[in-house]
């Protein structure tokens, strides 16, 4: 196992070195070991300075190169564009940056290697426990399957009861609505009955008044005719 991990570690280092070597094929350039390289608005020392100095090792985007003037137009990571002598540009990071990057990657690989070693040790120590847990989980899984089957049966009964309950509630609502309609009809009929009684009473009273007025007139007419 240690041999395999060592092989993995060496492979990761080779991949990192290969990635660094492939960076030279991109359109990225790096400021050479000149400390600071000023950017100008044109191809020559007579043009104004647009950037006081790009630090050595800074990756910049190469926009164009003029072999006749010996100047190249670049864009800094901050988006500033300008011209500087082409001799200040190299295809790879400066040695100091390359060394710092390699050290950082080396430390990361060492940490990853230690993590993998620790994980492998833990796996070896817990392999027996995993097997025991697997058997226990299989037993618990069977119990859960049995419980699930029982729950499904109960759920089916509960669903049927719920459906029946909803049907009864709907029927109850319909009956309540019908009772309300019948109650309203009953009240309206009572009101109509009371009104009819009042009209009948008023008619009887009026009839009595008419009779009381008309009968004496008939008696007077009979006496006169005699």
C-alpha cells in the first residue's frame, strides 16, 4: 500500500510539472526579472507613461507585437493597456515565482499524501467493524421491510377511512344546505300565513261594517214601501 501511495504522489508531481510546462503555449506572457516595467501609450520613450511599472513576474495578456519598434502591447490584470519593450516579456514565469509555486504545490501534495495515508489506516482499522455493521444493517433492513409492509396495510385502511369521511362530510354539508333552505321556506310560509290571516281578519271586519251599513238601509226601504 505504501508503494502505491508513493507512486500516486510521484504521479501528481509529474502532472504539476507538465501543467507548468504547458503554460508557455498560451497567449499569456510574464514580466521578466526587471523589477518594474513602465507602460507607455505608444511605441517609444517619447510617449506618456500610463502605468508607472508592472511588477516582475506579473502575468499579462499579449495583445500585439511590433518587431520593427521592438515594442509589444499588453493588458495588465487590472485591465490597463499599454506598450513596453518586448525584451521585458518572457513565455514562462520567473524563477522565483516558479519556485514558490512548486513549493506550494509540493506542500499541498504532501498534505494530500498524509491525508490519504491517514484515511487508508482508518479504513484498515475499521474494515472488521464495517463488516459487522453491514450484517447488522441487513438485519435491521429486513425488520424495516416488515414494518413497511405493515404500515402500507394500515395506510390503505386509513386512506379508505379518510375517503369515507370526506364523503360523509360532503353529504352532511348537502343536508345542512337543504335544512337551511327548508327553514327559510318554512319562515316564508309562516310569514305568508300570518299575512293571510291578517288580510282575512281585515276582510271580515270590513264585511261586518258593510253588513251593518247595508242591513238598516234594507229595513228602511221595506218600511217605506209599506
